[in-house]
């Protein structure tokens, strides 16, 4: 139950909304996270959601969690060229808070 | 804001050299981690530490060791660097049980 899967690429036009999807398999997840990685840099925490929540909104970012389908999404409203990066989904597990499982990342390309 | 500082952004070493990667955090976090990131393989945990002088092996500890003499500093040591250790190395910290990982900016190590 440690698979976290994401599509590899997403391309959108500036000003459109982006939706990045993630599926996970472990039903004992506690938190689900979204990180952003710009070229040559580390992972920047964007937002995270507790697994008993359905939705969290933070400015242009909306996280939706469908626990039944084990599906997590990150919506970026009014996408800007500065949002071009790789986005990682991750989960932590109820019985082991120091264990994190990461997806392989979705590369978002924002065209001007 | 959590600040996680990795001492070098880029490092070039020769095969057989002993290499030290340093990570310092300013948030008094108990938990510190070393990951490596490779294309197609995602993030893989090398070692983590949950307290001073305490460490646990991650998924790929072979060829690495760590040192945590002070709470704020976690060092990754490559005893005898090899070309297959060329990678991006990411340090992360974590506070209390339900807090996320916070990453440094990464060290891109090339072993020639």
C-alpha cells in the first residue's frame, strides 16, 4: 500500500486553471501533501490536507481529496509562467509518522 | 519559516574520495532526513535521525553513513564515493508527529 502515482506531464496556457492528479493506495494515510520543485532546487511545501478532510483552499490553490477513490488533486487557479515546475504528491502513514511516500512528480509547463 | 540549509549547491568529487554533505536547520526539529533524487527513481530515503546521535536506515543506506552530534546538524557521509552516487541529495526536517517535511535546496553531487 505504498504506491503514489501521478501523471508525468501537464501543459496549460497562462491564465487557465491547472489540475494535477494523484492516486495513492494506503488507506491508513494521515496527511497528504503537495510539494513544488523548481529546476535545480529542493522541494517546497505548498499545502497539505488531513485525510479526514475533503477540501482545503489556500489562495490560488485548492486541494480536493476523495478518500473513497484514494484520489488527491491540486488545482491552481489563474496559472502563471512562474508556476512551471514539477509537483509532487506525498503521503504519510498513520502508524509511521516518519515514513513518507512520494509520487514521481508531474511536470507542469505553462505556455505564455 | 523553517530554514534548512545545505552547505553546497554543487559538488564535484573524484571516485574514492570521502565526501561530507552538511545540513543545518534552525527550527529545533527532532527529525532530520537524507534523500537522494534520481530521474525515473523519484525520492529515495537514505537515512533519518529522530534525535541527537540516533539514526535509522532508510531504503538505500548502502555506501552511506550519517552523523548527528548536534540537534541542528545532520551530515551525510560517503566513505568512498563512486560514480553511481552521482545524484541530487536533499536534506529535510520534520517537527512534531503531524508536521510535514521541510526540504533544503539540495546538493547536486557529481562523482567522476
